């Protein structure tokens, strides 16, 4: 079964840093459209936190811009979300998502990683 493997997360005080990782199977990544991290938000099921495309273009929500950085490793199958200057409002379960829209298509979700920021 094709799945994403997430790691990282945990608890930190406000102002601290954490890093989340999301690894996808190497044999499907060649056709990647986007890897992204989401978290729950008021009024919506999940808020897009950060996304990275096949050509490594990135996009961030306004709430994390300048504090979070999304990148991929040299193999391109692992995405890293570096979270700096964390705030209590960043506390959430973060979910990794991978989308491939050309056949074979994929819309994969990770199981979620808890991030807790204490003030």
C-alpha cells in the first residue's frame, strides 16, 4: 500500500523551532505535482500551511510566511517543513499531502503529526 511516512513534531516553547518530515515512495515521486502540509483551521476542514511543487516552487499561508520553510531533499521524495519562531496559535496536528494528477493518480495523506507550542 502506498503511503506517506511523517516524522518530527513534538512540544516546544513559543519562539522555538521544530521540523516535520514527510517521505513519499521513490517510485511515484517522478510524477509529483505537489507536496504540502495542512492543519485544521476555524471555518474550514484544513488550512494549507505550505506547499512545494515539482519544480520546487513554494507557497505559504500568510500566517506562517517568513517563519516556516518547506524544502525537499536531493532525492526529491522527502519534504521538510522547518518551523521557526513558533507561536501558540501554531499548535495543531499537521498533515502531509501528496498529489499526482496524471495517471497513476495519487492523493495521499499522512496520519498527522502533533505540534504543541506553549506560551
